[in-house]
C-alpha cells in the first residue's frame, strides 16, 4: 500500500543544524577541504 506523501511545507526551507562540535568540525573541514582542493588544482594547471 502506498504511503501518505510527505507534506511540502515540511520539506521546504532546508536547515543545516550544527549543534555539536563534531558536526561543526566535519562541516568546516569539508568546506576547507574543497577550497584547498580548488587551490591545488589551480596551481597544478
């Protein structure tokens, strides 16, 4: 049987919740890693 669809009001407005130090560290290291990768690729070219 098909499940009831998820309401659109709840699906909108994605929110990043960084409420623990570990989640903040993972998020920031991902951002910093992306920037470093771009810089390395720009220098290699």
